[in-house]
């Protein structure tokens, strides 16, 4: 992608603008940036000329953000923050033998991947990891990750998908919720408070159908937009949840959650390792893929 250099602002001008907006003063901005008041004023003027709008209104001895300046400020702060983050990642990578950038589903990363990563870092001390959460498919050209962990179908433009594992879900609840309650058959759960993942509203109906139950009430209850919240709600005793076994390994071991019926259901989609076409021969990517596939096989 070819950039129009005339539209790319000087980073120093952006810093001067953000600082002046924060202090409400060119003089104070100059003190923070180790510049004169006139130098800050000149940088702001250059930025205003480039944008074709006034960023500040000069009122007597004070400066106030214009409407355009107020709209521009959050974007400038976001850009400066991203620039700083890019530099920090580059510095961290430079101080290590090599780096690997991985995109993972939030709850999968937190609950399954993180407890296992110490094994990887212990055996590959020279590799600096950058882990970021991504919930949906993205463009590897715009977000240059070395690989991604994806739930769905093995379809991703300009990338190769390798099967990682299937997803088995089971009905669980906390001991607090189960106190004084007993269930003889899966059908009995339809009368309970059901916990739902917002993006998979049919899970309970599908599970009841798998158990040969007549589905009378499978959509009532509480809804959450992340599995991590469904897990938290189940532990807190808010109801019964259908959860993937791999996400609640620790909770089941600790007794925070209990499986109500040993009737696991495999969901329609699976987990995949996704590698962009340009990274297929990357030795570090291959090392990580081999490691994580080995972790799955340990189950």
C-alpha cells in the first residue's frame, strides 16, 4: 500500500498538539517538551495548515480547543499510544534472539494457552512472545501476526488452516447452585436458570435435542458476550452453563464447578492454527505450531 506522504503528519507536531491540549498552554507544553513557546506555536501552526482547520481558539492569553481540535485529540492520543507501543515491542524483540506474534481468542488464550505457555518459554528462552486477543477473522496484511488461533471453519483468506482440536461442551453448575437441588434427567435442567453465550444462542436447544429431550424452554436465562463471563456467572451460582471442557479444567479440579450429566456434545466448529501464506516457512512459527499440537495431544 502506497502512502500519501503529504497526509502523514510530523510526530513532533502531534506531540506538541497533544501536550498543548492537555495543559491548555503553549508555554507549559514547551516546558514539558523542552521547547520554546514559539517553537510549540510554530508546530501547531504547521499541523493546522496541513489539516486546513484551526485546532485552537486564541482567547486573550488562553488557548482553547476548537470543535475540530476536540474531535482530533482522541485520534492523536490513540496514534501516539500505538507509536509508543510499536517502539516498545521493537525494543523488546531487539533484546531477544527472536520474536513471535500470536493472535488468540480471548478466553482460549487466558484459560487454555496461558497455563501452558511457561512450558514453551522454558524450552525456547530466546523467543519473545507477543500475545494479543482477536475474536474475529482479520487481514494478516493489516495486522502482521505470525499465526492465529481460530474457532470456526478452516477458511481464512491468504492463510493456511491446521486442525488443532474439537470443542466438547458439558452442562455444569457450582456447588452453591446445586445445594438442595437434584436432577434425574437432562430434561430437568429446562426449568433452571440457564446461562447463555450471546454469540451461540442455540447451544442449549441443541444439547437438549442431543439428549432426546423435548425442547420446551431452552432460551430463557442470562446472556453474556464472553465465555469467561459465563464461567464467572456459573461459579457465582447464577445458573447452569454449557461450557467447553478445555476452558474449565481448573474449576473442575478445584470443585468450583461440577458436571451435571456426562453427556458431552461436540460443537459444529473446531479450533485451527492459522498461518499467513508468507509465514509458512518461518522456523519460529513451525516451532510454536509443533509445540501447541503436542500440548493438545497430551490431553
